[in-house]
């Protein structure tokens, strides 16, 4: 009977209860489409359920639980999300041919989140029952917040980043907890990293960081073939990252470049003409400063053929990076803007309820939202706070690293350094790749990393306090 009261079992059971209550048994809660759904819909064969639905009802204001079936691969968007969505979509077509219920997809995400919760608690709090309960409670409080779970009932790529970010670290720490890790452990770790890296194009460079971790894993003593497998996985995830970035659709690259330059660098620029000249762009483009790609009525249409030779063929993200390196104050200004929007897990302009629920357009769900509300309303939204937060986290990580003589514990410390590094990357990429456009939503992965670091710090401090009270060294 005692096994049913272990922290990881209790945590997973409570997580299941939250998932059922928030996503399946009560009023439907999802996230409204901002136009991004079409990328995945065209790939996996879905369409809007109500073909005559008004624009204001289909986008931004209301979420949708039903989607119509359509032909597979009418388009193609490179993402590991395809494998996650395609299974429930095909299964739904067999079980319920009239329409696809998005909650079938939410069930897949829910299962993966429960698996991550189970693994994180089981393999990271084995020495203390109290610490195990605290870790389980922290995971439930933070990552089962409706701000995160609402995404499960949507076709956005954000939930793929969330569940596989947690699974990657859960499986990595599980591997490092074993006396003799096996090639199978490496396969599981690699699979989670693959889905995380390939979930969104902006996640592609994450694989490079994990490639370094695989090289460190190669230094451990494992079963037969472990070292060679670790090296091969390192090379594989590095290559996949490069291919993923190179495979980005041309249209998407054009959108990102437009946003980066006109809604980023030139947005509020004190010298638009001078900036254009430095970027090697014609002066006539100054009329587009401060505009975004989806804005109507611009002086030059975003898809005007003349922009191909005058803009899209002349500029690259390398030029953007070089510009910011020459003008660090401009980068800092955009970083400050990002920091002001960095504590929002979900975009406030996308409604959570269906129109049939008779909620106001764009209404948000606040059931079980204590963590997201605390972040939004209490935590500081500035670079100074973020710098202090990171300094505290890395001071703890450095302390643990220096006091660890065991190689596996040191590699574990190195693995736990990655959430901070990925968070920095996830903070900067939207600025360099999309300007100020929809910055809050684009900082989703940064929020996941921030929250992982927060949970780690709280549980680590509690573990040290528990050890001090009980007289145990940990």
C-alpha cells in the first residue's frame, strides 16, 4: 500500500485530476487562433469546422473544440509537432468521422506532461520524502497552471516545447541517476531532445547545446557501446539542428526578416535613413519603419515584388546580429521591451472560451491560475530582476558543481545549467528574429525555462534546509 503514497505517484495522480478538471470535465478551455493554426492544419489534414464563421469569431476572440477533416499535406510545415498531432487526428478520423475533437490532442499532451512529472519526482527526490512532495507540489502549481494547460487544446506549437523540455531534463536526470546507464537511456533522452529541437524553427539551435551534453555523457561509464552511441547522438542532434534551421520555409523567413528590421531595428529609430544605409538597404524603405508584416495599408505592400531585390534578397539575420553588435544600446532597448513582456505565460489577446459559452470576446480563464497571475502581477518585469534571478540560480549551480567530486553529479550540474542558457537564447531570438512582434507569445519557451529554474531553486533550498534540520548532508 505504501507504494501508492510515494511522491511521484501522488504527484502524477494529482496531475491527472487537474488535467481532467481543467481540460476535459468542465467548460471547454483552449486558446484562440491568431492565424498560426493553418500551418499545422494544412499539414495534418484539418480545416475550420464552420466554413461560414465570421472572421472575428474564428480568430483571436474564441477558442474552438471542433475542426473539420481535410486532405493530408495540402501544405507542409517542418515540425516534430506533426508526429504528435497526426496520431490523434488519424485516430479521430476512425472513431469519429464527423469532426475532430481537439481534446484528443490535449490528451496526448496531458499524458506526456504526466510522464515528465512522474520521472522528475521519482529520480530527483529519492533521498527525502518531504522534498519529493515539495517537488511534486511545485511542478503541479507551476506547470499545470491554466496558462500552460490551455495551450493543450490548440494547434499552437507551444505545448510541444513545454512537455518535451520537461521530458528532456527528466530523462537526462534519470540517465544520470543510474550506476551504469545504457544505450536505451540515451535513445530516450535523444528522442525528447529531437521533439524539442524540431518543434519550432526558433528552437533549432537548442540542439547544439544538447550536443555538448551528449559529449559529456560519453565520458561516463555505461553499458557496451554507450560511449560511441553518445558521440553519435551528439553529431546527430547537431546536424538535425542545422537542417531544421535550413529547412525553414522561404515565406516564413521573409516574414521574420520584415518583422526584425521594420518592427524591430527601425521601430522608433532616431535615424531611420542612417540605419537603412548601414544595413545596405534603399532609402525608399523608410516609409515601412514601425510597421509589421501583417499590417494593412502600408505604403509598400509586404509582398510587393519590388521588395525582393530591394529587401528580402539583401538582408539576413546575420546582418541584423552585426547591426546590434555595433549598436548595443539599441539591443538593450529592445531587451528592456522584451523584459516588460517576459512574465506572461499566455497572450492576453487570445480568448480561452468557445463562443457558445456566452463569454465576452477574448475572455480568459482564471481557474487555477495562481502562478501565472503571480508572475504577471507581482514579479518585476525588468532586466535588473532577470539578471539577479539568473545570478542566484547560477551561484547555486556553481556551488553544487564545485562541491561534487563524482563525475555523474558534475554532468548533472552541467545539464541543469542548460535551462538558463536556453532561456537566454529564447529571450534573445524573438528580438533578433521577429522584432517586437507578438513578443509576449514568442517568449513562451523563456517562461518555461524561467519556471524550471524557479522550481529548481525552491526545491534545492528546501532540500538544504531539510538536511540542516535533520543533520543529513546532501
